[in-house]
C-alpha cells in the first residue's frame, strides 16, 4: 500500500512539474529592440497556451476535429519563446510592424516558406501582405519591407524585458509619442479582443450602446490632442503643419445600380449599344475638419493636387465627392450627401460596424483577411484623459475565439 502511495505521489509530482514547465515557467522574457521603436506589442505565449488548453478541455466537440497544417511561423524549425514582440518604428507608416523569430534551422524554415507559396523577391520572401527577411539566425516577419533596411544598417538597440510592457493582460501594447508613454493590457476573450483595463468596458457601455443605435457603418471623432498624439506616434500628418482642432466623420454603405454600356455589331455589321445594370456598394460619407484657418487646409490640399478642377478630393478613392470651406470647417462629403443625424457629443472614439455590404466593398482582400472580416461584428475604441479602451467584437460562435 505504501509503495502504491509513493508511486502515485511521484506521478502527480511529475505531471505537476511538467505542467509548470510547459505552461507557467518563463525564462525568455528578454529581447533586443531598436531604440527608435515607438510602439511595441508583447504577447504572453504561455498565458495563451493555458487559455487554449482550458478551452480545449471544456469543448469536447473539438477533440476529434481534423487538425489543419501547423502554422509555418511556429513549426519545428522555429525556437519557441515565452513572449513574442511586435515592433513599430518611429516615422514608419501606421500599418508597418515586424515580429522577430529565433530559428533552429534556417534552411528548413526557408523551404517551408516556399511550400507555403512565398516568393523570393530581392532580399526577402513575400506572400500577400507578409514579408520575411533573415539576419543572424533570426527571421523578421513584417507587414511591409520598410523596417528591414533599418534593421540591416542600424545597431542602435537596447535590451528590454516583457514586464516593461505587460501588466495583467494576455498581451500588452506600449506607445511613446516623444513626450508621454502609454501602456495598455490586451485580453483575448471568448468573443472579443479588448484593449485597456478590464473594468473599462462597463464604464463605456452607455456610449457604445448609443453609438450602435445611431451608426450603420462608421462614426468617429477626435480632438486636437488626440490628433497630435496620433501624428507624433506614427510620424504622419493629414495636412502638413496646419493645425486641426477636431475631426468628425460618418459613413454609411448602400447598394446602388451601376449602369454598364457595351458596344457590339449586329449581323449587318451595324454598331449596337447594350445597356445593363449591376449592383455595387457605394459609401455615403462626410469628413469635417475643424480649424482656425480652414482655407489653409484647402490651399495645402490644392498644392498637393488632392483637389481637382471639379472640387473633388481625389485622395479619397470613393467618388464622386465635393470639398467645401465654410466658417471654421473644411468639409469633404460624398455625392449624394449623407444625412447627418448623429447626436453623440463624446470625443475621441471610433466605431466601425461590419455588414454584408462591407464584405462586398472589400472583396479584393486576400482570402484569410476576408474570412477574418466576415467573422467580425464591430470595432470600437475610445480614449479618455487617463485611460483607453478598445474592443474587436466577433460574431457569436459555439466555440471560444481561441479555438476558431
């Protein structure tokens, strides 16, 4: 009997040790990051592994599901890390990010890229909107090739720990605008991904419900400080050095008939004209920039050739539209105009609601991005003086998000 107890205790100890080592013990929380990084996202891989295991155990329907191909980014040729760091460089486009992977077998990883239909171009591999570049047994995965030149030439790096960016979340995001540092937790929930304090969602519920009632597609608002913070973080400016006091934007989507005229010849070789119609998705929108000198915004746009002779703002691809300047406002609106009915007085938020029309409008997206879009219900973000909250809400599903 005593022998059985000893064996049982040993088994329990070994299982507990294995669980601790696999899911809790962390020792690779240090990474070398560029000093010019102005935004960093850190993902706690082991915390997500624990969430995945818990969800897997409590959802028997996936136990016998057919396994797909392993993700090429995390195959056997890549060293597993406790944390993964995604980085944005100062003065880079807002959508330009990169992730560092440590490789065990670079040759095998390259072969895997070719199997996954990556194409070798110049000094990097590319597939759709993913770019991969190699240096010193590391692979840098970017949303554009822009950071690779910097990484190749610049040696201005510093050692950072994951705890510098993480608090209590499954991941964390950090921004530096040149003066202030901003840090937020990221949580991967059953039907959403949220940014900010977990209690923030309840405090913003009234605003979110009000926006959802009044918004068919998009509404957004920002004050002067938020605009300047965004510009300093991402190194971009809407109208050069001209100050903008506020931005308000609204948009709806509608399906309209588009006329198609084709020409041909009849049996007597006389030219014929055939008129047909097709349904297309067209946004109605307005964007209002409030400024002390709206004429300066107009003049700057003219100098950049963003406004043509018909007073259309050509920088926006959805035409026709018109530009007007009145009082303290520089306005861009679609033709026909969108009827303004928003009564929300809050500032510094953005809300985008998904719809079938949006999927039609963005049908040129790659298949994986279109699939993700179809599963999304809405995106909402709001910034307060000392807090920030954002949520990507996904459509209801029988499985939690981490198992989909």
